[in-house]
């Protein structure tokens, strides 16, 4: 199985943010005479025109940056404005650029793509990736291997990459002499440590023709990419990095210590809100020390149903013929544990007085109250670990049962601190289980039998039956080369991470194999020191079977499972997949060794610490100079007058408090789509709301939810689903359609010609003149560092005539790429513009292509929705969009109990939807209704659209019996986002094709509005 890669806008934005820093730099390759070393030269002395080597004397280096510092700084500031970042006041060195990307969002993919783009645009081809550890080095190497074909299809070339090895110096020779993209991956210890191997890079070596490897590398002016700089850049490493003589340095991490000229940010909050990583769900386990008692109890959870009172799942001790044993039973109000335990004295007074489904608690007449996840009484560590393993298995089976049918393999990961707890060896060297492996197999078999009894004829059960318990769990540990046994990972002093190559090699090598259903391994046991540098996208449960350790950060603990999952075809399950909610499928359950509150508090404080550079206030300073973009791509820079107007609007509407911090009223207005803004910003509302998302508000970024609060664990269809009336409705709306955009090409060409002639402006090319002089030579070091010359003055001039270049531009091809229009259409547009407009191309070719394409795209976008038509195809949505769901909810929060819906509960997204559902349920006119699942959608050019409700009214009461409703907080089309307006228009055209007179689609903000429409 191969993982497939796709274009993801946030990654393309990160790439563009780096590439645009050097806007105006010419695209040139640069050759130089490569030093072949003394041995080579001594041979050449005999014959000036011949060499004994077949190799070229030439090498290829990165062409120097031709822009002046002020131009680079201006470019950086423009990018920072666009990305809503703090503006840099000065350049941090020449040049240091920072990219912040959250763990699991494809940081390595992004910087590899950046290399290809820098090569394509500027001809720069030499790159060095510096990593802090062997773990991250192996991860980077794996990413190069699995993306090779993807980038070959994108760019038509492959990068030559290798890991630096001081004993394989011929790789460096190739690195310098090859003209294509060349990448060297090196861990920082290879050049800044004290060992003999680390010193070789700076030594004149006989086996390298008496040359120093560092000199050959430095002669190429490589671009340095530092992966996790906070772990690399100690003072010693910073000095050592200067020896590489980099053209510039790029820094990539989720947790930077220093932000040098930050040009892109995708932090934990962005990644979570944009659904680019998994949602985190925590199953906490809290030991309640009750002094003087040994009455053992563990409350697993509370089940609620509208059919019966809440039921508690409780584990307690019971007397049997063989002694005391722990049993797990379903308990109801009035049960007496003294009787159920066969009269154990420790349970006297433990009669159940209340089971509360709202807060997931059980209370006894003796005053003891336990909440889900609480453990009371004498609990030894081994039993505590048993509870953790059992809870992990329960979550695994629960997720696997749903995701198996979607072709997604579910993996669970256990971190342990000692190999012997998982694997032991007898005196003959034969493998045997450690205590954790034994517990795992016992609990697995018990829960497996439970699954087999519940779902008999399901293909999922056949899959479970095909797997032996011994082959479904596997250890990934370091292996002792002499005995071939698992051993504990070596961790150096003052470290918490291990650099075991063989353990990482196993994990990396098996990455794709583990994603296949043919591979029986579903549960992975690994050493807790192997925390960074690797992950697997299909890890859905993480359980750390050790005491919570303050040296191990919670973000590291969850980091191995944050990446979005892939299906059996290697396709990532993200927002580009139609008919899904990303976080409904992508949810990571952490089975913690402490309470949910403790885990969440530490995780939140770690995340908050990384958001330190985010703005906290919505005031004039925040709004000033920010750039907003509307649906047509038009930009608006917020000046001081508009910033003051915005601040006043936020105060007037109660969106900020006295300290300009965002209030609950603001978030409610966003949720209900009723945000009030100054008139001149109406078209930019969507962009402004996105901008305000960059403000950090404490308590509004709860990225970890309490898994035990979801007391409605599964939602199944009821008798309403099988009613004839609902079947009638479903048969009318379940037909799929395709859209065609048929706009008049000649009309589009005319509009584009007019837009280009009226609006195209291309800036002149600039160049810099620097006047400097050498005053005095103080030392050899001063000369070597280029500091003997002093700049006296600089002057910027403009090229007002045509730009001369050796580069031949494929103008039509480039514009086809940018606009996705045919060659014929592009030619017609360029032929139709005025000669003076076309001559702007000679003035500045790169800017002409970018700006002209943007204007054409604006014209194209406005015609698409107007010209769209839908055709019904011979295909329908299956009823399993309702029956195979992974809806979960919390009663009293996002779930309400109902009677006329096709489920017993409705899980809603907003207050408006909750109020609407309640009114539908009590209305005499409504016969049956459904909240339409995400699996039911209409394709549109701006993304798939999922309507909210399908409703059947009683015949005779209304004109339209069958109604598809979209609920919105505002009915004013000006206040709806541009994308939503476009989707709604497309939906009208889709349902118009299905309409038989009795079916109606519309947007409503209340049940009263709905009745007004259906009775009209």
C-alpha cells in the first residue's frame, strides 16, 4: 500500500510564503570550478589539457541573491501582513526565515515542496537539512522515499538525497557537481560533537584528495533547512552552522524558541480549527484515596437511553469459590453491592441511591459519589494498568467497528518504560509474555467474545475471527545484536528520548504495512523513550502504561497520533473527501494515567505557551494595516480610520470587554451568523472573521474533550426510519447529480480583455547600486569574512525599458497553469488586449503573468455560478448514510431526546439547530424528519454541500409535503458568506431538477419561517 499525496492549500501557502520572500530574484543557475583536491591537481600538472578523471571540473552552486536588503525586508513584511503576523522591523541575519507548523500537518512534505519551488523559480538546487536526532533523520528520509513519485509527477524531476556519512565522502562530490536538486540530510551531532567522526567534516582528509568536506559543501552556497531548531541550535551549533556558508536559512518547527522573521504560522489552534489534525479525546482514570477503606470500585461509565433510566457500568469485587475476583456489571438505582458481592463486609452501606446521566456519576446511601473514570479503594499498580489496557481495547473495538466498513485500519499504541513488562525470555532464550502482554491477551479475548456475541453476520466479525490474539500485538523495541533479544532503549544523561536506530528502522519500515488489513498487527507496544520523529496516521488510541512524568510533555505524548488517518487505498481522510465530518472519523483517544482535568490542564497550558505571539485583544492596533480579501479576490488594507470604526463596532455590539478581549457574545454572533460590521466591510466579513480567529482567547481553545462525557455512544435508526412517509421522501431526494458549467467562452474572453485593459498594472524592475571602499585590513579573518569593505551609500534605480533576459518564458503555458483555461482561450485574451497592455509583459515578465492571471481568475469566478446546470445521473445515495454512522453526543449539551426523528436522539451543531429540532418534534404538522448526515451531499464548484434537514409534513395541512431545509442565523443574503451563498444557489438548481411540485428546498431561520413557506 502506498500513501497518496494531494494538494493542500495550507501547505501551498507555507511554500509560497518562503518563495515570495525573494520575489524579483532572477532565475539563473551558477557554475563554478570545483576544487578536485591535490591528488587530482598533481596529475594535471603533466598535461594542462587532460585529466585522468572522467569527472567534470565544474560544480553547481546556488546563485547569490541579487535583491537589496530593503527589498527582501519589504517582501517579508508584505507576506506577514497577508498572513496576519507581527511585522519584522529588521532582517535577522542574511537571511533567517521561520515557518511554524503544528505536529502532524506535513512539515517535512512542505519543506521538500519548497525546495522544488525554489529550484523552479530561482534555479537554487543545493539544500542541507539539519536535524537534531537520528529519530527525526529517519523520519525525513522516509518522507523523501514515499513522496518521490508524487513530486516526480508534479515537477518532472527527482531530488537526489542522501544521509551524510563521514565514511562515504563521494556523496559530497556528487552533491557539488550535480546540476539538479541535491539534498544532504545531516544530524547536528555529525559536525558539532567532540568525537572523531564528527571532526572529520572539518579535517583535510587523504581519502578526500586532501580536501576538507566542509569546504566542498560550503562552495555550493547551500540553503540550510533546520528541522526542530529549538533542539538543534545551541551556541556551539550556531557557530558551526556558519561554516556551511548558507545562502539563507529556513527553520521549521511547531515550538520555536526564537522567531527569526516568521513568514508563516500554522499553530496548534489553527490546525485544530481547520481540522488538519485529529481531535483529542481523553479517557481519564483517577484514583480516589479513601482512607481506612478497602472497598474497591471502578466506575467505567453511565449509559443513558430514553427507553429506561440511566445504567452504570461498575467494577467491584465478588466472593467466589476460588476466592475474591473483580467483576464488571451493569448497575441500576436500588442495587445493593453488599448483596451483589455475596455479602462482603467492605460493601455494607453501598446501596445505589442515584445514577446521574447528566454528570456521569453514581451515588450510594452512605454518601460516597463516584464519577466516570474514578477508582476507589486498594488499587495496586498492575490492576491500574489492567484498567488502562481494558479502556484502550474498548475504544479500539468501538472505533474499529465503524471504520472497518469505511476501509480504515485502526491502530492502538501502548508506551511502556521497560521491555520486560512486555517481553521476557526463558533460560534457553525462548520468547515469553511479560505481565502487560498477558493482561492484554486476557482482556482482548474477553472483549472480543463480547463483540462476537453482539454482531454475528457482520463482515467485521469475519475479520476479527481471522486474527489470532498472539499475532495482533507487536513490540517495537531496540534489538541487542548479539542475543537478538528486545532490550530497553538507551537514554543518555539529561535526556528523555532515545536515538535507537534499529527500533526506529522497524517502526519506519513497517509504516505502510501496518496500514493494511492483510497485516494482523493492530496493537503496538513501544518504549516510552521513542517519542519523536515518527508517527503513524492510523493510531487512534494512545495509552502510556507508566506514571505521568513531568519531563514528558503531553503534546509529545499525543504527537504520535495527531496526523489524519488514511484508508486502505492510501487516501488521506480530510476535508476534501465528500460526505464526512473530519473530526467524526479522526478522533484520537488518550487513555491517561491521571484524571481528565489534570491531563487537559497540562495539555492546555503547553499549547497556550506556544501561542505566546498570538494577539490577545481586538483593538485598533490589532486591526491596523491588516489585509482582507473578498470572494472576488479584491483586497482591502485596513487604515487607521477603518480600524477605529471596527473597534467602535466591536465595543457597541458587546463583542469585546473593557480590556478589548473577545466576549461570548462575539462567538455566539459568529455561530449564529449575525455578526454586525461597518457597511464598507460587508463584502469582507468572511475574511475579517478569519482574521479575528488569530486572537487567542483563554478557555475557547479546548482541544481535548472528556471522552466519558459522551454518554450517547451510538445513534441507531428507529421505527420512524422505516415509515412509508420517510421512504417516499428518501426516494425523491436520494438521486445523485453532476454539474456542468456552460458559459460563453467569447463572453469570458471579452470580460477578461476589458479587465486587463482597465486594471492591469505591472511594476518596473528595480536594481541596487552600492558604493563601498576598503579602508584598512586589520586581519586575515576580517578579509575571509568579507568585512574589510565598508558600504558608504546605496541607491535604488528602476529599469523603465524592456527587461532583457536569457530566459525564454512560456507565457501562454504559465497562464494556462495559473487560470486552468485552455490555450485557445488564453491566446484569444492576449490577442484582444491593447498593444500597450501587452507590452507590459516586456517590462516585468514574472509580475505580468501573476497579475494578469489573477484578473482573469476573478472574471472566471463570477461567471461560474451564473452558468451552472445540474443533471440527475443513474445513481443514488444508499441508506447506509443513516445506518452506518459514528455519531456520538452528550445529553443536555449537543444531543436531545426526540420522538419524530429517525433516531432517538438528534446531535446538533448550534443553538439554532437545537431550537429548530425541538419545534419540529412538537409540531402537529410534521410527520417525520431527519437531520441529514454528511454522507448525503450535493457537488458544487466551491466544495460539497450538505443540507441540514429533510422533513415530511402531513398531507392536506401544507402545500409542500416534502421539504429540505437549511437553517441559518441570518436570512440576509448580504450576511451569508460568499461560499455559502454559492452553495445554496447550487442546491436550489439541484433540487429544482428533482422537483415534482411537492418537494421544496429553502433557507430558513426558524420553524415559523418554514411554516410560512410550506403553507404559502
